[in-house]
C-alpha cells in the first residue's frame, strides 16, 4: 500500500539507496585488513561502481541494474565466505504536502554545551545552554539541536503567529554574530510514525531471528526485502510520517519524544506551507532548509507509532534573565587583520621559543610568491612552522607540501565525494584532522574520520589568531 498525501490523495514518490560494504564473517574478522580492503574495492570496481577508500559503495536501488548488482554481491559473498553490511535509506520526493520540516543550524563540534534548568512544574529541563554563535554563522540552518537563528525569530514575530515562546541560547563566542534561540511552538503532535526498531544484526537470517522485523520489512516492500534477506547487518532509515488529524490549525507544530537521545531537545519542527512561503519571502530561510513531509491518514505498513508530548520549557523568569544577559554583553566584530595575526604569532614565538621553527630565509620565502603558499609568506618570515597551540600545529613549508600530496591521494581514493576539496594543507591537529588553505583564502578543518569540513575560518589571519588564542 502506497503512502498518500491525504490532502490531494497523490501517491508519494520515493528513492531507495543502499550504502554497503563486505565484511569477513565473525570467525575470520580481525580488525583492519589491507588485503581485505583491496579485495572490497576491486570487487566494487568490477561492478562498474565507485566506492570510498575502504570499499563503502552507494547503490541506487532504482537503477534498472540494481537487482543484478545485488545478485552479484550475494554470489561473491557466498564464494568468498563474506557477509554484507549496509545502510538502507528511503527518501520521499515530490511530496505534495501542505507541511514542511524546517531544518535548523548545524552546530560544529566543540562549539556548544547542554545545561539543565528547573521548569515551572519542577521537572528538570535540558536545553542547549550555550553556543559559540560566530562558528554557526557560515552554515545555513540544518541539523538536530534545534537552534533558531534570530532572523527566523524576527520573521515569525513579525507574522504575528500566536503562542510562540523564544529563549536565547547563551553566546559564549568571542566575536559579534547573529544570535540563536530555542523556539517553543506550543503545538505538540501527539503521535507520529517512524522507523524505530528496524535495525538488526543476525547470525542466520532475519526472517528466522527477527520475525516481527521481517514482517515489517515485507510490508514496506519494494527492494527492501531482497536487501534484508542477504545482509547480516542492516540499518533501515525511513522518513517520519505525520497524521493529518493531528496537525494543528496554526502554522507550526513540534514533535518531541522524551525517549530519544536528544532528550529535552525537540526532534522536529514542522511549518505549514503558508508560513514557509513567508519565511522565504523574508529571506529568513532558503529553499534548501525545507523538506516536504508525508501527511497520512493511517499508520503506513511497516512503520511504528511513536507517542509525543508537550516539551517542557524554561520558566518565564529564566527566559527574561537570559534576554537581559544577551543585551548586557556586546562583542567585537570577527575581523582580524594580517597585522594582528602576525603580532600574535611574534608574541607566541617570543613566549614559547622552543615551540617554533626558525624563520624562513627571505629569498626562499619570496620564491613562494607565485604558489598556493604565497599567503603564508609573512608568517614563514616569523616561523617556518610551529605549535600555534595544543590543538593546531603550523607545518613547515616542505612538510606542508608532503601533507598536501598525501591529502590529495587520500581524497582521490574517496570516489563517493561529489566535489574534491581544494587547497593546501597548512596545519595539523593531534587527532589527524587537516587544516586547508583554499584558493579563495578561506581556511577549513577537514575531518580525519569522514571526508568533510567540520570548521571554517574566513581568512588565514583569522585562523592563525584564533588558533594561537585557542578560540577555534
């Protein structure tokens, strides 16, 4: 049975994706095995597909060849005594819905903290207690901690939507920035439908070991039963669905499940199409911040009914005190000049001489003028590498060249990347993260765990200054 949008009765179209890799069986498994990784990659390439540096491959299950690919994966596993592991994702597209899920700000690692405060009814309320707001600024709204940018707050307030409460999230960042708020819409959905319980790891087959899960998998249909029948470890991700009868008359609705790991942080904020349109017109959000959600009349086959409830919120006195605190602490603009950064570097070298290399010879530095390292010439004139702080080590020029070559080789092996990051590696972190200087002058921190940017600085001078002062 297809999921339909109750308002227009139009079937919801969706895509099915499978991210998969092959493992040794439990008796053989012995951690990272370079020979096994090579075998994985070679097999993926034999299918005419791409993979990452260890063999993870993304398969579009809507591809006419998808079933043939799955058959070859199953045959290869049987011949080599391997097990298949993966993540199945179903994404709904072209949903003619009157409601949208609103994304909220991405919060970079180490830029936020949680706190617990008493609520009016005496229950402890766990909220996002503080952020370094300037670190959120380069990102458009879209992640799971639910901070609302001030521009969204102002637009909603201007619309005159009733029964909205905002609570300022304390800004502990060094620089002036747009601010962020908790939003309480006072319109909780009592229930919604999710994929809870559709993860498994098996020793024989899912139908035998998890008959209730298998029943739900069969109900979901399409390519999922075939995938589940051959994968020993499978995570299944489905978009949540919402009951038409539960949606409020107003323009916003909250889904809050106290059983989830986010605890007192709202899981989902839904906005009606008319509110979404006004937010877009006010330039408070962009189209990429919106995702249409399936609105249904009954729990779809294979889904699980979740119970939501009103989200506990801080007291009015706490909210007022937070607002007074916001007004009381102006911050400087985040605009560090090269002169300020060089001064900070000279001071750090003077105070911690043993942490820095000698200055690069003037002729050698000038020879870099036509290279990607040209912006570093003034810094190399003070120290050709050194420990800016415990977290960031500026690389000597020769080491920077070596690390850049290694980084490019690593990225070339990541065939699933849509775009290759540009720039040269100018610094390293203790955990292996790399700091890149891009051709446009932006500096980014590239994760060693997954191929993605996790921090940004607008300029090289800003990075050097922040790194020395441990404000990154």
